[in-house]
């Protein structure tokens, strides 16, 4: 006699059929999706077709389609075709949709046509977190990370890439023409076969060159510095190691509960112009007048820092070392101390660098200082290779110095940043898989990212409160 647990006979009739609700335990996350979406005013958020027409074929309720997407992203199922299959066989989705199974085109069109509304629904979950007072004491960590787009590097072109590709094609054509000359001296039968094969390769290269010249013309007629053929909004960006073609995702994460407070998707590969906008967005989502923000040195930008300080946003970020002087064995800028009372600098030799003139460069007002005693100074070789060491001071330099002093007094803030936002990006990329984004163009990618962020925050809240407590909070 077998000692294994016996399965039920699949041909056995059941007298009292079980309900779908019997298959969904009380702690299942689909109950949170149900409670959250049922509590939203989809019409106010901007969803289309929330009020059905009195005539014609009935359509699907937008709430049903939103539930399908939130469930899919919560369980790493982002493809509309996979969601179609899951709706037909997944008991959790059957419970969530009432056994409705829309086709993949209906599912995909819903995401495409309701992008801004889906982003608004994502923000509604942050409003819930704010009502629960989970965002009252935390520091906000801001960082950016590069995510892959649906565009390979071979389908992304810059001026340099186009010139290199054309030169490469011309070299290959020359090589094949030389091989054809060699083939003429071979046996007639062998020569004919080789020439046919080489002529085919030359023809393919000429067609490729023609296509690249078309891309070059497209690049010349546009204001952009690069062209992506598959996803026109994707851009080539530098990363550690090799570059990728994709998008720069900005995120503001609270240090206490690791919730993503605010996020933004841009095709600008640099973080330097993102600090103020992300900090203001995070502050507005939290609903506080004053917040603390920590970021890495990639965000260091004088104008951005000054804008944050004026908006009562306390910034913590290190200043990057951009001067080549320390690597050359020369005194760095930090070794020259500013004396506010007399508006002068004191150099390492103890000499006074007095104010000389004021100039404007790239919209910045700069004050210039130097000493007349540089020529006779014993430390001149360690200071400058010019006639005198000149120091330029920005009109808002005092604010930047205050930011650096603040970080020196609390250096652990940078540890908070690393343990907060970098972990968040790592989790998101693990969920998204090797391909990252599945949609094309910036508006669709923003929608996709909002669904990922909503799913991440739901999982964080389940971890913090539990399913029953979160459902109770949503319903109150």
C-alpha cells in the first residue's frame, strides 16, 4: 500500500462546489489590491471609460483592468500576453476580476491610454501612507539609476558612431573587392562561386551604408545629439563598465520605512540638474514644509543646492573633487581659507589674497582674489605654475560651505543614503529582469515605472503593517 498523500480524483463530482473565495486566504495580497482600487475614484483620477454608454457593446470596467495590472506587476508579470493567460488560469486573478479574462490587446491599450491616471493612482498610495503618519520623521534619500530601454546599442547612433560605422563598412568593402581580384586568379568554377558570395556581401554592406546615411540625415535635421531607432526617446547613457541605451530613473526614498515617496523618469543621463525638482516633489508628497535630503556627489550643482536651501530643504551631499591640482602635487582649493569679516582669503603660506574684481561667467557672478606676493613666496612651486594663484568665489559660495560643514558634522548621512535608495533600485531591477522596461517612448515608460513603484510600496506596507491591518487602514 502506498504511503504517499493521495490526490483527489479529477473525475469525481463535487456535490457542494467550493467558492472562489475559499481559495483566497485572509492574508493574501490580492485582498489589498481589491480594497485599494475599490476605494479609488477612477473618474477623478482621469481614467477613461469610467461611465459606460447606454448603447453598444459593453466594455470592461477600468477598475478590473487596473486590478489586473497591479496584480501583474506585484507578481513580476508585466507582459499583456502573459496577463491574458494568467487571467484564464490563475485562481487569484479569477477572484480579483470575477472570472473576467480580457484579451491582451484590451489589457495593453488600457495601460497605453491611461498613463497619467495610473501615475495618479500610484500617488494615491503615498497619500495613504501619509495619512497613516509613516512619513513624519524620515530623511529623504535621492538617487538615480539607469534602466534599459527596448533599444539595443546597435540601434542607437551619434555623430561619432555614424562616422565609425561608415568607415568600418568602407574598409570591409575594400577588403571584399581585393578578395574578388584574388578570386579572378583561381579556377573558373571556384572563382564564380567566390565572386557570387562576395558580391552578395558587398551589396549588403552598401545597403547598410545607405541606411546609416539616412540616419545621419535624420540626426542632422533634429535638435538631438543622438538617434534611437527602436525607441525614439531612449538615450545612450554612461554606467559603470559599459554604457546602456535607456532611461534615467530618479527616486526619493524615505529612510525610516524605505517607501518610494516620489519618482521621475527622464532621458537625461546626468543627475546634476535633478536635485531640486526631486526634493520639491518629495516634500509635496510628504506634506511637510521642511525636509532633510541626502544625495551623492553626482547631484552636486551650485544652483540646485541654493534653490533647495531657499525652499527650506536641508541638503546633505559631498562636494566632488574636480580640480587637478592635488594630483599634480599642488595645494587644493580647500587649503585656502576665506575670511568673511575682511572679504579675503588666507593661503597656506599665510599671505592675504585680496579681492580684485567681479565677473560673470555662464550666468554666475564670481569674485576674483589673488596676492601680489606670489612671485617671492617660498611655497609657490607647491601652489601654482602661473604668476599668481587666483581664487574665484561664487556669490552663493557661503551656502555651499554651510552644506559641506553640515555633512562633516553628520557624516553618517551618507551611510543612510547607501542603505536606503540603492537597495530600492536593486530590488526593482531584480523584479524587472534583464530587459527592464518593456514599453517604448517616455510617456509609456513613465506609466510602467509607476506600476513598479506602486507594487514596491504595497509590498513594503505589507511588510510593515501586515495584510489585515493595511486593508483596515485603506477602508477607514
